[in-house]
């Protein structure tokens, strides 16, 4: 179905980049992401695809079972002078 919607520039650029990487249309990517959001689930890697998904363009570190608090982060910033 063809329709017109307003999409913010940064979202459209990200959708186009995902489309380029997956060799599909931007419309396909947007439909897929909206469908997953409406269903309340996160996208899954393609079957047989072993690479970790990127989050915000970055590959996340593996979980170590410990949660860093804002207080810990702020203390580290103070120690490092950041």
C-alpha cells in the first residue's frame, strides 16, 4: 500500500542505511520496524546470522551480570577527570 507520512530526517537516514545493508527498500525496513514495535517485540537476526546486532550503530559488550549505576559512572568520571 502506498501512503504519505512524515518521518524525521535522522530516522529516514537510518532506515535507508539499514535498507542498503540488507539490500531491501527503505519502505520494507520501516514496515518491518513498525510491525515489530506494534507487536511489542524486538527484531531478530536473520536465521544463521551469527553477528551481534548493532544498537545505535554500536556493537554492545556482552552482559557480565553486573549493572553499573549512575553513581558509579559519575565517580569514575570524577576520578578520570572527564
